[in-house]
RNA sequence: AGGCGCGUAGCUCAGUUGGAUAGAGCACUACCUUGACACGGUAGGGGUCGGCGGUUCAACUCCGCCCGCGCCUACCA
């Protein structure tokens, strides 16, 4: 056994172990192993800015579980990846460089993206390593690398051949600022101040009609006016037409039950398009299309004199002109919530564009059924998935009018206009760079137009199981790892990563991508708000927090709440973690001191105290294992912590000291064997949570005997069937009560726990000469300095409760020699 | 407005299928340097379990309504 240092090395020790784990490759996936495979589909973080403590919270919880499964004997496939293409990365790079993508040539912009991504990815990897993550870094992937692009394009071709993706012109969410369409998942709500204005319209017979709107700039896009069919105010107007102010266009007055008579004046403008209701009416009432906003967010020729103005400029100008013409009858300041693009915060418009859509709306039932086949932890998170799918209003639009991303593998034939797909062997292909080798299969044409859009970033990051499984790349990796065992992620991305990945796996393979999904909560900022890049409330960086506290301490914090629950970042909890690590170090050090003359494997005589801790240990193994099986790492840890601190340190280790020092050889070996077993088991139970300190203790002590290369490759402890029942159990608990009672006596009399007890007697429900109790007494007397048991004496202190009474005569405290006193 | 979750000691959180005086850590009080650990130990104070009603022999736990907070979705006339 090596020398056990007085103090634990903390950060330095951690980085040494991180390096050794990596060098020795102990977390590598072994494709030839006969163990059952456990594969993890880790969400590739988006390269779009700095990582914050919330990411650490979520990823650490998963990592703890993965360490558990490794110890349970699984062959772990734990890859890591980065999602480094698409709009999020583009926006990030634009910000970093202070340029817009449009102002740079495509090639140059892409090479800038790649360079900046590489830097960020290096930082990510360093951070994960500094937390001791047991990732197999040989499996590292990025969603922009050629094989990922190929698989992403293969995914598109497969969907195309199955008729699950189609190009169609229909209203889509469009961000004029980013100049691209976006998916429903990329829009979010934002409270924005606005003005509700009353406009004066005239009916065809000259009567007046007031309509309230927040978007007067859409007047040139007016296609109808709606009222509620039962609204008495407007009953007589049914069938008439309405003339719009300023633009002098005549549109029909129609009725629809969706109109809320309470809102505004109960009469509504329907423009193409102001909101989702407009789209609905456009479809249900077959209205004409009048699109006045262009891709740059400016009004077009349909707006007449307002052509070229931005939406916001046009809004002001049109209001001013209406006012001047006496057609604006009222203004009301309001704050309303508006759909904005999550990446830039700018208002989203609905524009009709020719876009590629993956079919969702007519597959909702099947997609919900797939979600149902996955085990969700915690189970209620499934509701969020189901609700999201149920409420979807759009098919999944995957066209992005951007530069950096995976291109569509197709061209359009110039003569017949048909789609010409790339061939499997050409992938990955950039249609802007190359042309089809063969003539158009539809008409034999030889000239082609490339599809210039790129795919939505999620079109790529939704195929992570396929990327990890090298789908279609000519080996059997996919069969080995798919469906993947676990998807770990936070609850905010159920609607994106989880949803899209389920869609893709179901469409490609007819099954859900994972067996289990664990959904973690968020780490909240001090004011109970979600931490997010846009709010800038992330606080201290994770790297700094680890530096200040060690990785094991940060992991302890991350494990400190139940799965799925949001938690605060808390210095307090970090402090507790540090205390635990120190205690673990000290307790191990002391246990090992007491094991110095013990030969592992030998057995001796056990007393009731030994049997009690073994029984508690089995309960602990049972309890923590059950919690881990339910992904309740937090409950497992707190059970473990309570056992370690209360049962092991405060009681067993204290009690066993005397027996090991003063007992017979048989007694000594009996307790040493138990102590060894308890220490080894406890360390392994702590290992997934505190991988560094447990590895360090293990390597300094038990490794010599246990022989596993790392504690993390040792098996998770099993229940060995120890338990105390009947009288044995009652007697063991009695002995612990006896210890408590004596401690209480000393404390009440304000004496040191080491204060000698000159004379002592006690009574129990068992005969005086009960051998099991007798055997355990020297241990207790040694700890509490009981010098002599006596029948008759005048006590200084007595204590009595059900089944236990005792009497004590205090002894004289020995003065310590000055040289024995602890130096300051 | 709908969905999901949360509301337990001053703070951070446990309390698994309803069952005796509701738990832990921090903080607080008193005492104790005990042979690993004062980043320790022993004892103690502190809670109308968000509110109201219901089911039950029994409710922190189940049901209904309400209040507060968070997240997701909807609401742009």
C-alpha cells in the first residue's frame, strides 16, 4: 500500500487522472466486446456562443448515469459531437467578425465559420474533460464534416423516395432580418409595445365601419373583412363589400366563428398574412393572395407609394397619412406578444415561398405513438412532447436561404423543371459546385439549376443516431448501437432535438431512435430566471467555477436535485460537496490506517456491530441501485451520503477503533474484514458522482488487491444478502442506543466525549450475560472511556427510557502532557 | 388562455405505493480539540407541509376549486 497523503490534491489530482484516463483509453468503446452495448445519443451542442453552467448541470447528470451503467457491466458507447453548422453558427460568426454573411463570398464565409467553430469546439472539449467526462473521444464528430453531410443528404434522399419530403409554395415563417425561412420550433414569443389603431372603412353603400388593427401597413394586403356570424351589430352587413381606406380596394365582408366580438370592434382585417388566423381563413375561404412584404422585409409594388419602405417605416407613414385624411379614429398603446425569431429577436413574417417541407401534419398520430414507445424519465416529460406534436401547425420547413449548412442534394432541370436528385455515390454533394453527370431522367435535358438553399441545421443534428451508427457507410455499427439506449437532454429542447430525431428515425427505420430518454432541468440564475445567452445572466463561467471548486464538487452540485427539476446555482451546495470530499478522504485514510496489518480475504470473528453495518450496507446497495435504475441519481447520492456520514463515520468507524486496537486477533480481523468491505463498497457507490477522489483513494489503497485498472471499471456493488432479523436486530439497535445515551449524558453534563466514566451500569431487556451483547461491549466502552462496570454505586448521572436505563459515576479527567497537545 | 411542473424549517432541498411525535444539509444556540477529519463531534431550538373544501378510521401524500412561481404552447384583428 502506498503512503496515503494527509491532504487530497484537489484540482491537480483531478487533472492528472483526466490525463491518465485518456492516455489509457479506459472509456473507449470496444466493438468486439461480448458485453451488452449501452449507447448514448448525446445532443451535440450548438456552436453558437459560450457554454454556461446550465449545460454543465444537464450534461453532468447524464454522465453520472453513464458511469453507473458502465459499472453495471455494459459496453458503453459514449460519443460526443458538435452541431457546428446552420443559422446558429452563422449568426455567431457574423457577430464575432462584425460582418454579415451576405457581404462575404460564400467560400470565404464558410472557411471563417469552420475556423471559429474549431476554436469553440476545443474549448468545449477542454471543459468536458475538466469535468472528468467519460466520453470516448475517438467517436468525436461534427455535423459539418463530410460523413455527417453525406448521411444528412442520404436522409433527404430517403425521405424524398418515401414521399415524406416535398417542395411546395405555402405560407412559411420567415425572418426578414436573417433573410430566411425558419421552422416553428425556431420562433418564440416576445412582449412588444405596439399601438392598436381604429381605422375608418366604408361599405359599398357608404355606411361606415371601424376596424381596429396593430398592423395598418398590411392594408395593401387586405383580402377580406371578417365579423362573427351572430354579431347583431353587423347582421345587416352580411353580403356587402368593404372599401379599404387609403388604398381604395374593395374586399368582401365575410363571417367566421373564429372572430371574437369582444376584441376591438368585432370586425377584423384579413391580410395575407398578418397572423395564423389569416392563413387559416386564406385556406378555408379560398381567398386571393396579396403578398406585400418581400424577403428583405420591405413593402413591394402592391403598396404603391409605400413601396421600398421597411415594415416599421411603412406602419408609421401609413398611420400618419390615415390621420391626415381623417381616417384614423383612435390610438391605444398596448403591449402584445409577437412571434420573433429565437436567434435574432426580430419579428417573424408569414411569406409564401417555394420551400422544402418534411411531412408532419398527417403523421401526428404515428409520431405520438413513437414517443409513447420510449421510456421517459421523468415520465411526465412525455406530455410536453405529445402536446408539442398535437399543436403543430406547420410541416417541418427545412429550406434556409443561407450559406453555411448542408446543401440539398439536388438540381432542377432547366427544360422540364423537374427535380434531379444526386446519386448515392456522389454524396456529399454541393449542387452549386458540381452538376449532374447524366442528362435529366425526365426529359433528357442537359442544363440544370442548382438548389441554392441549405438545409435547416436540425435536418442534420436530428440524425445523430445515424451519424453515430454510420448509417449506409458500409459497416455494422448501426446494428450494434441502434436503437440507442439513452438520450439525455434538457426539457427546453423536447420540441426540437427530441422531436426531430424521433421524426427522422421513425421515417428512416420505422422505429424510435432511443429506448430511454432522460430529461434534465435547468440551472436557474439567481433571480429564478432561466439562464440564456440572450438574457446575459449566465454569471461566472463554468471553467472558472471548476477552477474555484474542483470538478467533483461541481458534479456534486449537479447531482443535488431530482431529474427534471430546475435548480439554482448554489455556492452553499458546492461547500457541502467540498466537505463531503474531505470527509471521504479522511475517513478512507483512517480506515486504511486500521487496515494496515490486514490481509484481504482473511476472515475473523464478527460482533453485532459488525453485523449491523453489513446489514445497513446491503440496504444501502439495494436502495441506491433502485434509485439509479430510475435515473434518481440525486436520491441515490443523498441516501449514500447519509449512510456514509452517519452510519459509517459517526458510528461504525468510531466503534470499531477499539476492537481493532484492543481486541483479540480473531476479533481484530473480523472487524477489519468488514471495514474493508464497507470501504470498498462505499467508494464504488460514490464513484459515478465523484470520479476523481474515488479513483485517487482506490489507486492508493485497494487497487493493489482489487486489481481493476480503474475503480470506474470495477463492478457496481451487489446486495450480498446480509440482514439482521428478530432478536439480533433488536440487540444491535439497542447497542447503538446505548452509545447515544452515554454521549447524551456527557453532552448534558457539558463534559468532553472523552471524559472517563469511572463506574457504569446499565439494564437491557436481555439477560446480563447475553453473549452477543457482552461481546460488543468492550468496543463501546473503549470509545466512551468506560473504565469499570459495577453493580452498586451512587451515580452522578442516570438515564432511563423504554428498555434501557443506565447510571454513571464520572471519573477524573487526565491532564494531557503538553507535548501531546495538538500544535496550532 | 391551455399543457406540464413546482409551492414542506430563515436558506437549499428530500419525503417512492396515504399510516404513529414531518426529515437532511447550511444557518442559529449550548457544549466538546476524542486516538482520520474543527471542512470535525454531541445535544438543542425552529415547520398551521401555499389556501379552502372533499374522500378516508387515518392526508404532506388522493380528488376538486383557488392563490403564487417557473417552463412550454397559444394569443399579434
